[in-house]
C-alpha cells in the first residue's frame, strides 16, 4: 500500500485529461480525421473538467486550429499572390488556355478530388488513433511558413530601408507564431492545466476547504459567458470585439473597396480577433495562478516524491507560460526586422507623428515583452521559490520546537539552518525550486534572446 501511495504521489497531474499522449503539436484536432467535440481517448481518462480555460467558439477554433489556420492561410496568401500577379509585382508564365487544355485541367481537378477522397477513406480508420495525421498537418503547415518567414527576413536585410516595402510573405511569421503558440496553449493551458486544477483537490499539497473555495471561484471565472438577450457568447469574444473590432474595421471603412484584397484583410482580421480572445483567457488564467500563490492554500512537502516539494507541476505550468511568452518575444523581434526597418521614416526616428507611430508599433512591443517576461519570472518561479523556502523553514522550526518541547530551556532563534540536530538535518538540502536550476538558467537566457537580438 505504501508503494502504491508513493507511486500515486509521484505521478504528474500535468497531463491531458482526454487521455491522449504525444508532443504538443499533436494536441489540436485535424478535421475530418478527428471528432469535432472533445472526447476521451480511452475509458480510463477523466471526464471533461468543470473548470475550462476557454469555452464556446474560441475553444472550438483553438481545438481545430490546424484546419482553421490552414483555411486562413490559403485564403490570405492566395489573394495576396493573385493580386501580385495581376499588378505585375510577380510575373508568372501561364500556358495558353484552349479548349483542350481547359478540358484537361477540369478533368485533372476532378480526378484529384476523387484520388484525395479515396486516400482519405483508405487511411482514415488506420491513422485516426495514432496521431500521425496531426504531426503531418502541423509540419506541413509550419515548414512553408518557416520558409516564408526566412525569406521576409532575408528581404529586409538585403533591401535598403525605404527602397521597398516588406516582403509579400511577411505575415508568414504571424501565422507561424499562431500555429506554434496555439498548439502550446491548447495542450498546456487547456487540456493539462484543467486536469491539474481538478486533481489538486485530491492531492496532499493543498489545504481544504481553502482550495475548494478557490476552485469554485476558478470555475466561475475561466471560460465565463456573457448573455445579451437570448445570445450567449464567451466573455473573451466580447472583450475582443469591444477592444479590437473598431480598429480592425477602420481600414476597410475609410479605404476604397479593393475587391478580393479586402476579403483577404477580413480573413486576417478575424484571426486577430481570435488571438485577442485567447490573450484574454490567458490573462485570466495567469491572474488566478498568482492569486493561488498569494493565498495560504499550498503546503510544501520537503520529501515529496516529485523531488520538488510537491510543486513540480506548478513549475511545468510556469515553464509552459514562459515558453509561450518567449515565442511571442521572438515574433515581435522578427516583426521589428521584417517590417520595422523597412518602414523606418526616412531612415531615422524624429519626434513627429510618423516617428512616434513607428516607435509605438515596433519598439513598444519589445519593451512590453521585456516587462512581461520580468513580471512572469517574479510572479511564477520566484514566488514559488519563496513559498517553498518558507515551507521548508516552517517545517524546520516545527521539528526544532518539537525536539525542545519536553525541556523548559529558553527557545533559540530557529532561523539558523546550521544548527546541528538530526531531526531536521536532512531538511537543509530539501528542494526550494519548482524546476531544476539549470532549466531556470535556460529560461532566463531564452527570455533575453528577443531583446538582445532586437538591439544588436
């Protein structure tokens, strides 16, 4: 029984509640190979937790991010390249269309669709449970976006500022950022974090009923909906519409109608609204996590089997948020090079409206990223470290007082960890960080890279 309890305590709750396994890029579903709704991969998996990171249309789009993003990319770049060919920016040699070539083209398209359908029917049942199709969908989308991002940087570096605009593939970096962070968010903040908060109720590192009260507040805060009459929408969607709908539609309203170009921009704007809605949900989750650390709920256990005082899963959650933040920093640094340098007003910054606008668009995001990185390092890893140190010190003092409780000698100051006493001597080396220190050093370096790269 003791071995079973130890194994249960050592088991990580940082796992997907659906029971699925595999790397983060296999988290999101790929339609039509996966079901539209979330379901457990096996009968032993947990039922859908009461606390949901996000709900409604935002969760549906997040779960089916490969399909949604793929459609968006095809529409956006298809329109961009078509306009570039029409305007002569890109020259493409098309064969002369005749009755014979038209018939061959139509026949080829029909045969292509039939072939694709047959391949789907043959392999759907085989690969449905393996997750291979999710890996293929992720890398088939990521590799072209990486190539487009690299070309945009090359174009910016080899083109003198002001001589031309950003490359036609400049938005590939934006789509690549959404592809990677979307999978990280759904895998970590949705499936794994929801499972973690549910399982904490039955763990030994939280105090009852304080955690029950916190969990109840969590279920009513995350994924909350806003009802207007008979319409109910996620609060994150309402936030995105209220904050960004006007600015995103302003170019469409004030500019002359440009046909397909406007449709391409609307597709891009809808994706941006989705990103803002996700940011709202991420902010709420981070706020509730910091609230958990402020309350007297978590109990440090120096000899916990996870080798991190029972705080290992919190360290993994903090690491996932930090990775998402670092990728966002990489994107704003990329945007500075791929767009900012080419849009620099007359090659220098002056205190004019154009100069201030350039600073707001390309320098302020870097400063905001640096501030957020420092904020998160303090309110996650450092705060967890402080809580673990306090828990260790409290346990040492308890053992010291217990060992001196039978005699009536004057009590010593129990803040000295070098006191020789076998009862608490082993606690001196108890862990006080939620992750390994080498990993923490790597996180600090990773956070600093976007800032350093920008200002080289």
